[in-house]
């Protein structure tokens, strides 16, 4: 059961309607998350802008996927993990990467694993990472710019993951085949 309204072009506040139109054009539908975010035009605008900015960072498609999906899994987002599985497929990211991220297993690429490890530490420790963790990240070929870009990606994911938890947003039909549940400990 959703706990926040999922808006459409008829029910959304006026300031959200152009943003919903952007979503419709970009995705061929209005994703449920976007319908929820439409209830507060400024958060919807912020989410769309953060998404745009994060996709323009130095990260390639695989690296974007690693950051997004690592955070989605760490936050146990029932909506974003399947959505980003479908997005990764559209971006032609190797299924082995997506599967490892969904299953919380190490990635084959040591560079991508270093990205996953630091992203996970930043997420779990609220930015309190050790110098050793940063040095390991730098040794893998990344730099200070990428540390900051992870924080940008995390900012976007906090908006979507937290919103989906509160709203209990239903997974959109195109992504239902990628349903996911967090591992139990």
C-alpha cells in the first residue's frame, strides 16, 4: 500500500506538470517515483537536476551503475534496485556487474570493486571514511574528483530511496521482472 500520492498530469501541482512531461518524453511513461515526487515540485526538480548532473560526471555507464546500485542495495530500496537493473540493461552494462551488485558480491574488476567499496563505506558511514579507504580508492585509479562525484550520486539516491521507502512506491511494470528483495541476515 502506498502512503504518499502518486500524481499524474491531472493531479500534480502546476509547477510539477512540466517535469512530468519531461519524464513522459524521456521514459515513455511517468515512473511511479516521479509521480510521487511531483507532490513537491522543488524536490522533483532537484531530483531531476541531480540525475542530470550525476550522469554528466567523469563516470562511465558501468561506474554510474556501480554507484547507483551500491547505494540502492545498501538502502534496501525495493523500487530502485529493479529500476536500475532495467536501466543498466538499457545502458548495455554487463549483467555480471548488475548481478554482483544486487547480490552484494565482489565485482570482477578491481577498479569497479574499489568504487563499490568506497561508495558503500561513504553510504554506511555517512561520509566518515578512513584515509586507508581513500588511499585504496586512489590506488585503483580514481581521484578526489570521483570521491566528490560519489557524494553527488548519493545525494540523488537519498531522495529516491527515502521517498520510495515512505511512499512504498509500486515497481513500474517494465521493471517488475527485475524484482528484488534485500538479503536477510
